[in-house]
């Protein structure tokens, strides 16, 4: 009678700890006899015998054994790869701010060299360029400019306490009352923005044809130019997903993490914008928590 396979420890990196089956041949001490009963017609000379058990192995068994061994190695190695990934430096080390008091300072540049900008971009490090809008068509535009140039456009309020589950764009630019409108954000943190901003996702007109403002999207694209420190080849990508935020003093977005996987450049056309950048919360054994 076939022996019950012993349990075996598949190294400390195995994601399940104690494995139910030993990697390799002992796994087949359970499966092979059942397979063998359906292979009685196979030639005898193509049969191998495991000296440790009474089970008989065919060449097909051996090939399947090797295949499952590779799968076992891959599964057991997954944890080791994960552990290697977790050895990446923490944010404070990577950004070179270890030991510095928070909030950490983001470097500021003016008349920045394109090579310096590309270096920050390739490393994924934030920076501020104080003269980024120089000579751009939208330089120094205010809310009133948008009201007059895009009067038929519609936007919506975001991050307000009441919410807008349908994301309906109910506020017309032409109705200047929106510039004086205030709604609480409902943020519990008193240091967070207490008022809700307006959001104009004009990029959505590219796929939401029912909005009927593709002409406005084209106007925005025509007004979009590449800042002096970026290569002109970036123009097409910049024209694809434009969006605008309009905030009164004290208004702004709550803490969030965007799901889109693309670089983001924010240009402040008028007024002052305050950014709060924070580390992504982690949980053992290193998974990110996204809310």
C-alpha cells in the first residue's frame, strides 16, 4: 500500500510555511498510483520504479514531475522575490530627507536646465519650477478668463461634503455665481482644505461625446504648449488629458491617491497652490494600503 506522503518544510521563504507535499518526487507518491491505473497499456520498458515506494512511474509521470517541480520552485521563490522588493529604501531615505523635520522641503528652481528636469523626472522626485508658465498661452489666466472664453462649458464641484455620486457637470462657466460659491468639504482634519473646489475635466469630452463640447477640448489643446524646460515631443501627451481646478482661498482637494498610471504636471495659472505630499501607508509585510 502506498505510504502517506510526509510533510516537508519548503524553506523559510515558502509563502505557506509548512508545505503539504514535498517539492519533487514525494509529491508523486500520492498522484502516480492513481495515474498508473489508467496506463496499463504502456510498454514495460518505459517504466521507472521509485526504490523508496511501491509506486511505478512512467516517462510521462517523470515529465509531469519535473513540470510541477518547476511550478513549486516558482511559488516558493515568489516570497523571496517579494522580500527582495521590500528591501527598497523608505521614502525619507530615497528622497534624501532622512532626519530632517517634517514637512520636508521640495526643491525649487527657476530657469531650470532641461537635463536637471529630466533627472528629477526619471527618479520620480517632486520639484517646483517657479517660472514654468512663462511664455505659455494660458499664462496669468484667471477665473474670469475661463468664464468668458469657455462660457458654455460645464464643470462640477469635487470633494464637497454633500457629494456628487453621478459626477454630473451642472455648473456653467457662463454663470459667474460659481466664483463666489462656497461649500464645506467636510474634512475632519482642520489643517485640510475646508472648502470644496470646482473641477473641469475637459479631457472627458474625448470619450463622453454626449457632453457636446469637443470644440472646447480642441480650444484647450490649442492653448496647451510645452514649457521651456521640456522636449517638444511631450506636446501630444500633454494635450490628451487636460483638466482644470478652480479654488477659492481655503478650498482644495482632500488627501487621495490617483489610480491613473501617468506622470502629472500641475501648472498654477493664478493665485497660490499649497501641496501636501505624504508617504504611502504600508502594512506588514509591505503591501500598500490605498484608500
